[in-house]
């Protein structure tokens, strides 16, 4: 469906109309492939979507990944209108969408933040596991805490 709709793009206004009329229902758990559609448009026809009007719809309705790609490639500045649209986003990762809009232009990408967070958590798990394997008293202990 997204490929068929991409053929109809000829101006930012027609793209806005298409996005505005695109079916979606987060209450029912349906995005009707809106996220995939936006990713395809961003990858193939960014000029048709890189307006603030279209950005409000993308940021209000899509998950963080298409929103991040849109903001990264469109180079739109973070405006009050876009921030408010991100805050209205009902998806599970809406906090990430707000972060993308408010911090995206001047900070690391959300995917870089996620990679750093994942590496940090892995480091913490390894460190914690190492400390549990070698108790400070020097002698191995049973699960009750008594020396063997």
C-alpha cells in the first residue's frame, strides 16, 4: 500500500493531505502501516514531507524510529508546534519522540543514546555478577552466607 501511495506524491501539500487522511487508531493497537509508510517516504521522497505541517502529523502519530529518521533527515528546527505534536503522541515510546524533537538537533541521536545505555547496563550486569562470584571475605560461601 505504501508503494502505491508514494506514486501520488507531487507536492508537500499533497503529502500533508495524504498524511492527514491516513488511517490510524492507537486505541485499537493499529497503525495501518503508517510507520512503514513514513519510513518509505523519508527514504525516497524527503522533499515532499519535510515541512512543519507534515512533521506535526509524523511526530504525533508515529513511533520513535520513523520520527527520528524524519527529524534527522528533514533538518527541521525544533519548534513549539513540533514539540506539542510529539507530546500528543500516544505510542509506547512517546517519551523518546519528545526527546528526539527537543534534543535531536543539538545532541546525539536516540539510537546512540540507546546503544550507550545498553552498553552501560551490560557493564553493570557484568560487574555485579563478578562481585557476586568473588565474595570479599576470600572464602567461597553457600547461598546461606556461611563459609564452606
